[in-house]
C-alpha cells in the first residue's frame, strides 16, 4: 500500500491543471483496477456533469457531458459518498449510460471548494463487482483534498482569464469608441477651423467689395462723362461743324478725365490684387518669400474697410528691407484675426480707436511682431484661457472661440515662434516667427 501511495504521489507531484487531472485519474484507475475512472465538474444550472479527465480501459478518452437525473452521481452531487459494490444498474434502472456500459459496481466521492460547496465528483465504475470498495474509498478520500485544491485553482484561473478577456473586450470597445469620438472631434475641429477661416475671409470680402465700389463708381462716372463728350464731338465732326473751341474743350475734358479714370481703375485693380493674394494665401500652407512690410501693408489694405467702418486708425512700423521666407497664409490669418478681434471685442462706439503694429529682429532668423490697441483689453480670466479652444467672451453673439487658438497653433507649430501677452493698456500681443529655410 505504501508503495502504491508513493507511486501516486510521485506521479502527480510536478503536474498542474489538466495535466494533473489526467495523470491522477490514470494512476488511480490503475491502482484501484477500475474499468472507468473520471473526475467531473458539476453544473448546477443544468443539473449535469462535465468530465475533465476520463479513463476507459486504462486509456485517456475524450471528455463527455451527461445529465445527473436518475444517476448515482446525483446523490454524490448532493454531498453524499455513494458506493454500490454490485447491482448498481438495478438501483438506477433509468441510468441508460450505466446500462449500456454494463456497469456492475459504482463508487463516487464529492469534491468541495473552500466554502464546502460541492463543485465536482470523482467516480470509479466497474463491470464486475468491486472487490475492495474500502481501498477505493480511502484512496479517493486521501487524494480528494489535492484534487479539490487543483479544481478550485483552475476554476479561479478560468474565472480570472474570463474576467481578463471581458476586460480586454471592454477596453477594446472603449478604445474603439474613444478613437471614433476623437476622429469625430478632429473632423469637427477641422470643420470649425475652416469655418473660422471662412468667417475671416468673409470680413475681407465684405470690406473689399465696399472699398472697390468707390473707385469703380468714380471710374464709371468718368467714363459716362467721356462718352457724352465723345458723342457730342462725333456729332460735330459728322455735321462738319467742329470748331477750334469745341476741339479744345474736348481735349480739356479728356485731359482731366483720363488721369482720373486711370487712377481709380488702378486703385480698384490694386485692391482686388491685394485681396486675391491675401485670400489665396490665407488658405495656403506653402512657403514663400515676402517683403514683410510690403506684405503686411497689403493685408492692411484689404482690412481698411473694416478699420474705416469702426473708425480705427492703424499705424505700422516695420523695416522696409526685411525679406523673409515664411508661410504667408499664416500671417494673413493672424493679422486678420487680431484686427477683427479688436474691432469686434475691444472697441466700443466711441472715437479715437487706434491700433499700433511694430516689429523687431530678435536674432538672425527670428523676428517679432508687436500688436497693441487702445481698446478695453482682457480680464485676468480671459488672459488665462484666451488660447484654449472654444473659449470666447462673445458666446451670446455667435463667437466660436477658435480664433486665438488657431493663432497660437499657427505661430507655435507652423511659424516656429511663440506668443506672449505683455502687460499694457488695451489689448497687447506679441508673436515671433522664424525665417524658414526648409519646410518644417
């Protein structure tokens, strides 16, 4: 007996999990001389048993599931040791499986968890009467504790694996949801940025349309005068009534009208060309070399209607010889944003509104623009949050709150500079930018 026990213990000492169950069932089956030996887990919900290790005629075979109804295993699952040395089929005539297998002797022992709940059974089946049921019972009881511990450990690992799988699925689902949300937010942000750009462009369009009307109106009026004079002149020529006085009058009218017509058409052309370039640059992300003073003057000329309407005077001091390679479109958007913000948020209905624009060179390739107005300025709260997306003090008036956020990103991410809010009267902002040799 001691040799058998030692062989059993040594045979399962270094195994775990399903290997342990298969190995101990094989060894027990060999020692007790049973025709069938198995360990099964119980499923209370379906009142059934599922084998996790099954030996038939000395060999491991595929696991099976069976109903506990009308079987001796039902008694074992109720926490009872069950032993029928012979005639077990007579005691359970409705157990078709026992009848088909020709089982004569049955012995089953319950397996418990730490709370005492029956979680499984270990069973030996004999096609002949059991010769030594006490030995089988003792061996089952001796090793049931080790089997119970391994059953509970495997069950715990299975639950842990299921929880991990469930957690991974939840994390994957949540990640996918967050990625979709992020994609939606990025799309919304791009749409809002484009909307903000279009709003800035709208100010330019409205202003330039109003500004171009003046020189075009003068040009049309001048053309009308010239047309009338020409008709009169042509009529005199046709009637052969042209005098020197009429000819001199006609020449005087043309001498006055043509320069006026040319000046106003040139003014309209200049406004339209400036608008076309700044509008195109605003939506362009390409590098270009600009004369900073001349380019900023072009931007300001397209904004002059906005400034005139609000009664704002803008003074600019930028050295005339700075040739800088940069992203022109970013400068259009930045300056347009600043001027429109001053007009909409900084100035009231009074007079004397002013904006000052100056520049300095900080290093060989680093420049800085200083922008200042004499408006109402920013509160401390606004200063803290002004560059945050969607922060605005004009929400009730349709403000989106992206203008200064876009400005900050353009300066820091595209122009390679920084944005500062120096102390001072009114609204003060400084932004730096670099001469860019290669695209970032």
